C-alpha cells in the first residue's frame, strides 16, 4: 500500500500548459497507480465517513476521479458539475473567469441537489479560486449545505482559498 507522501511524489508538472505561463499539475500518474489511487480514496473515506454527507459533488472532469469512488465508499449519490451544454433538463448555472480563459460556465441539474442536503465538493486543484468559487455558488444556488470543499492539490501562492469565504477547505497536498 502506498502512503499519501508516496502518492504525492507521483504528481508531475508540465510548464506552459495549457498556455504559456501556466504550469499544469498532473494527477493522472496517481490515477494510473492502483495502490496510490486506493490510498487517496481510503484516506478520504476515513475523513468523511462520520460527517453525514448526503451527496458528493465532483467538478468536471478531474473532480470525478476521487469523487465517484468516494461516493461509492460512502454509499451516497455522486452528482457531476458539468461544463455548459453537457447536461439535459432544467439547470442551475454559474459563469466565472479562469487564469487562462475569459469565461467558463458550469451547470448542475436542478433536481440533483435537494434543499438542505449536506454536500461534499471534490476537485483536483485549487489555484486562483475561480472554479471553486463558481462550484460553491452553484451548490448554494440549489439550497444545499456545503460540508467541505476537498481538493487533492492547493497551490498556496495563488491565494485561491482567500476567495472562498467561510467554506471549509481540505487539501491533501499544498504545493
């Protein structure tokens, strides 16, 4: 069994991706290593198993990597937050800016996050806080309660956490 420290060592970095000036933190090597992936999932299960989570929400697409198996282990639904145009039916949506794109929109189906439900949001990375802030706004728009926002990696130098208000944030690794 890998440790969290060993799993962290698998993260790779790609300069100037997706555009010049951005360094991409790649968690795909963790996903490709069954022991490391299981270690992370088991750690998250241990953290959240007693927190009475009703729904795990994952951001497209790397938030699904740990969000879906965690939801399975917790025995609760998994609800994806998707990019605009990927979900049918009635939707809530939020638009936001990114470091390398002017505007992005995420959406959720209106009937998937009942008012008052206790939600854990899962994503891979917290950088400047744009995507995380939009996800938080979207979940609140539904009337759900955010128990915590989990990310695998937090890039501390970009101060994304400071833009997320009082929502508790948990990062496996600070870089």
